[in-house]
């Protein structure tokens, strides 16, 4: 089972931009994934906006992840 950890800094950013933990789980499970030089990214497009998150593995054996940063933006 996948375990996702939200640091306090990430939770504050989520509150500021209007993203819930359920939103992040949805992006993580159903979004498009990619790789950046320092972390991994997941993005999901919704009607009129998109939500994304940067994440990293904390334990590759038990599939534990930490959400580094999140964002929400309007779609063009």
C-alpha cells in the first residue's frame, strides 16, 4: 500500500491554494507522472485548472512518498 507524508510546509501551501489531501491522492494515483533532476512530478488536469505535486521516495521497498510541493493553476 502506498503511504504519502505531507510535511507542515506542504500542508500550509495546500491550505493557501485550496488543495485537499484527497486532491493530492487523486493527482498521485490518476495523474501523469514525470521526472525532474531533483524529484518526481505528478500532474492532473481538471475542467479549467490543473493540480500538480513534486514528490520523492522515502522508502522504495514499502512505497512511502513525501510530497515536497504542490500547486494549482488555471488551464489555458
